């Protein structure tokens, strides 16, 4: 059993050696942290919204993926413009990536909501630390040297429509992808459609009663060069939005349960538990997310509550 766990982890690491921008990581709390998946989300909370998210994937596997995300975004004095900041740190085995992106959104008023056109641009600092690998052949030239680092640019774009009842979005988080050369001594930057990640999301709010609402949603990740992924989600909003719980199914991959609590008008705390379906039956691993959101100018938000 232990050997099989190591084999799975080795395969995961090898699959990650192509530096990000050719894949998009998994997050379950994508609705409350929309800046992660779509720059068009920028400013859509209608107040200054600050989010902190920690994700531990494949708990129990040494070197399994760990993510830490900080985001902040707000509309400006001109309500048709939103700006934001996204800091995103990920570590898998010997690979450590730190992302920094600035977000801008032009928000067009419509009859019932807004259509937002978002852009993001930034850099990713990538580090390979081969000392963290246990190699039978320590002279393998593919892993020569202790640490390799690269600073690489990237940018993305997205469309996001929202109203008091529904939301829908389409985004390409990364336009650029990378390939290593000379045993990871250098990197080629390219714009290859086959490496684009298309993220499609939508949701609707059903008002069952004054204190009870249901919010179904989905996130579809379309990968032209690999297998796509679909998340189906239902959120139950209780006690005038003081407590929410959600159930989700990541098709053929995981069952997800989460809850969030409104600690006060400005702070929300959330937790997500993932059970990874068929794989977990053999390896018994789970994934976890913890999130905290702070929103300034909450009195304005209280007059027009947002559920997306």
C-alpha cells in the first residue's frame, strides 16, 4: 500500500514538471473566490472584498499539492471600473510557484445587472528544488544542480455577467504556456491554443422563502489538450445568509461538502472537505480548503446583498 502511494505521488510530480500555465489547479470555493478563475469577477462584490484561501490536496501524501491564495478587489469611484490583486502560491513536491497578477475590469451596466470584461497580467516565479527528490541515480543530468528558478510573464482574460439572481462567466486564465529545454536549464514561452484552459461557470438563485434560498451552479473546465472537468454544485443559504452549506460532485473525481458562517457583517469563514471518489477507496486521501473573507463598506452591501 505504501509503495502504491509513492507511485501515485511520483506520477503527480512528473505531470507537474512542465511549469504551470498548461493546467489550472482545482479549487472548490470558486464562487466566493471568483478572482481565481475569472478576471471579469473583479469588482463584482460591489465593495472592497479581501479573501484568503488555503488548500491542502491529497492529504497524507508527502509532497502533495498545497495552495495559498490572497485576493483583493473593488470597484473604483467610477463604478464602471474594477481593480484587483491576486497572489497565488502553490507547491507540489520539488516545484514551487508564486504568482502575482493585477486585475482590471470594465463593467457595463445592463437592464438587470452588469457585464464585466476583465483582464489580468503578471508574473510567476517558478523554482525547482531537486534536493527534495530521492533519486537512485544521483548523476542524472535531468536533475543536475540543486535549484533552478525562472521568472515568467503571463496574462488572461474573462467575461462575467451577474445580476441579483444569476451569474455566468467565460475565462481563459492563462494565455501563455512554457516548455523546458536543456534539462530544465532554460524555458521557452509560447502562445499555444492547445494549452488554453477555458473555464465556463454559471449559477442561479432560487428564493424559496425569506430565510431559505438555493443556489445551484457549475464550473466546467475545458482543456483542448487533455481531459475536461465538470463541477456540479448546490448551495443552501439559511437564516438570512448567516449560514450556508454546499454539496458538490466533481464528475468521476470527488464528492465535496462545505459550509460557511457569517461571523459578523464583515467576516465570513468557510471550510470544504473533498473525498476523492474511486481513488480514495484505495488510498484513503482527502483534500481540504479553509477560507476567510473580509468586506469593507458592508452597510452598502447590506442594502443590496450579493449571493455570488
